[in-house]
C-alpha cells in the first residue's frame, strides 16, 4: 500500500514537471526543492554530483527499494539534478568553497530517519 502511494506521488510530480523547468510557473519555489530532495532515497545522486553524501547513506539509498528506484521517471531525475546544482551554485560562489547543497540536506534527513 505504501509503495503504491509513493508511486502515485512520484507520477503526480512527473506529470507536473513534464515540459517545465519549475513546478509552479517560471521561478524556483520550495516545491522544486522538496521534489528534488524527496526522490533522493529512491534515486541517489552520483558521488560526482553529490560528494557530501555519506557512503553509508549512499549505499542505503541505492539498495533500499530497487523497485521504487526503477519507478523514478527521467523527468524527475533531470529536475533533481538541475535544482540541486542551481540551489548550491550561488552558495558555492559566495563562500568560494563547497557549500551544502540539497543533496547534503537530503543526506542529513536520511541519517536522521535511519537513526530512528
């Protein structure tokens, strides 16, 4: 039942983003960031794109739900990559270093969940 609910939500997000850059109009909103981070447990980013993810968390994400991972549509993967890059770049430029990106935020949330 829960897996069907997750698939339903993922499909709804995919339909919302089809042919669009942002979920709600022409600008980045919190929903874009929520979608990008929400799919992290099912479609973890590569180490190259998200070096802040702890190796244990990366492994847990990659192996936890292969059936759900395969259900993540390419439009959501592309959205996640675009949003995570876009939200982290201004911070990186300002700090002149690797600043926390949305993948780091999702990693922190995952660690919190795994510790329950």
